[in-house]
């Protein structure tokens, strides 16, 4: 076991900064894919394409149901590729087609609205999610492949988290501006999709180079790896008790943060009264996360990863309750609460992603040869949370009687809709995060690694 007072195992394999930066670069592309649809797609459907909230929620949910099946299978294919070729990069190259699907989501034919528009978005959203899995699963399996120790994995994921957060910040602030700012248009959304797609392609190729560099510096031998049948190997990860509780907690955290992201445009327009505050709230959420990541890395070197994560989860739940007060609390207080959520978000991205390789490496050589299967389950949970969050918020809108509209159309929302916009942004995330804490407390591996 590794002790906090001792140097990491495999300390000789300290990863070079250039490789860390290149590897982290791939997270810029993933940050764009996760952020922009999560932030704007539900709003794009209901307030630009005149899609009703219940149907818009299904458009975001159904593709993710497919992901639950696809992600673990992609992980299995990634493991097979590692066994046969000694690396996972073949699938990542295929995943670099993701920007094409991203651009297509927002490039609808002129005049297409309502259910036909929902179908168009869903088809390309499904395609994008599949390509995202093909890139993301082998990418995130890499930290478990590397012959590095407990703290070096946190260092690696710290670099990734800073760059990922930068991608979330830039895309979350820039995307609404390109789409039209206070008055987004269909043409603005099309331009936004094409612009960010080009940026995605560049950084995803950089990430691919980073994977090549790190696996050359700190490789893990896979010779003589057992070759279990596909389905048994895919499901083996769920037989790991530590992984199950960590996965359940992460599913709830992912659901919560994606709900908050999807709710921001509605909260800005209908609760705070200004669509332009969307970019302000995104910046308030993401910028503190960018600054807080190094602090979380240093803190967890002292107290461990799980205690740090529990602190972040409980603080997130408390700050969410402030948002349920809404405009009555004042814009400054709301922005401050969102900033606290951002600080906690940094820990909830950094720490679970560095704990997951700990679980895999705890299984020894057999565990490392199943890294893709573990990661496939992990990214399936992330994808599920990415769908459940917006779907839960869409359900809140539907319960409140929210009225959908086309671009440029002004409609009056009922008072109950305004209540659900506010409560869905505050109370629901707080409740979800409390359940995540209860799950996280059942994970015990971290204290063993620190013993």
C-alpha cells in the first residue's frame, strides 16, 4: 500500500510536463462536447426550434440510453486493442470524427422546427455520442495503463482538470456569444457549431499525441493477459465493490452538474431577467474551478482524495440551496453561490477521475488489462448523468407548464414555470448531492491506500 508520508510507487516514472500538457489537451475537445450541448441544447430546442420540453428532454435522454450499452463495449474493444497492438490509439483516431457530428447538430435545414427538428438533432447527437465514446474511453483508460503511483495519478489528472476546465470556460462563455448573445439566432447557432468543431479537431489530435508520449514514458506490460469472454469481462467491473460505490457516487455527481449546466440559460433569462447573464454564470461556475484545481491537489496530498471529495460534495449541496432563493437573494449573492459550486466542481472532476485508476490498479496486472472495461462503465455513467441532468430539469419545466417558442418569439410563462425554473436549479441538485455523499461514504479503498 502507498502511504501519504512515502514517495509514490513507480516514482522513477515521473511524467514529463510536455507529455502531461499534450495529454491534457485532448480534454479541451471533450470539454467543448460536454459543455456546449449540456449548456445550450435543451434551450436551443425549446426556445429556438419550438420543441416542447418533454420532447426536448427525450431528445437528450434517448441517445444516452444507447451510450450505456456502447461505452462498456468500446472499453472491451479498447482492451483488446491494447492486448494485440500494445496501445489504444486506433479507436481514438476514429473518434476524431466527432467535430463533424457536433457541427451538424446545430446546422439544421432552414425552417425545420418542432418534432422534425427534434429528430434531426437526436440523430446527430447519437452519432456524436458514439464518436465521443470511441475517443474518450481509451483516452481515460490511459492513467490506469501507466506505471505510476497514487500521487502521480492525481498530478496527471490535475493537469487534465485544469485544461478541461479551461475548455469548459472558453466554450461555455464563447458559445452563447457566437450564437447571438441576448438574441440567439439559428444562423448564430450554425456558426457557433462550425467554429467550435474546428477547434475540437485540433485539440483532439494533440491529445492523441499526448497519449503516445505518456505510454512511451511509463508503459505497463500486458504480456500474458487473460482473455475473458467479452460480456463477462465487460460486467466484471461491476463485480468490484469499491468500483460500484465510486461509480454510483460519480453518476449522481454527473447528473447534478449537468442539470445545473442545462438550467443556467433558463435561470438567467426567466429568474434573473437577462439572457446575457448566461455567460456570466458560466464564467462564475468555471473560472473558480480553474483556479481551485491546484489547491485541491495540494489539499488531498495532506488529507487524501476521498475526504477532499466529501468536503466538496457537502459544500456543493449547501451552496445549491442558496440558488433556490433566486432573484430575491440578489444577483451578487447568486453569482457568489455559483462560484462556490465551481470550486466544488473542480474537486468532483479531479478526484473521482484519479480514484478510478486507483481502483483498477488495486486489481494488479489483471486489473490493468481490464482498464478499458472499467473506463467504459465509468464513461457510460458520465453519459447517463449527462442525459439525466437535463432530463430532470426538462421534467421540472414540464411540471411547471413551461411554454416552448421559436427564435424571436416572445411568450409569457406561467408563475408555476418560474417557480420550477428556480427550484429545479437549487433544491434538486442539493438533494442529488446528498445521496452522492451517502454512496461515497461506502467507498473504502482510499483509506487503505493511505494506511
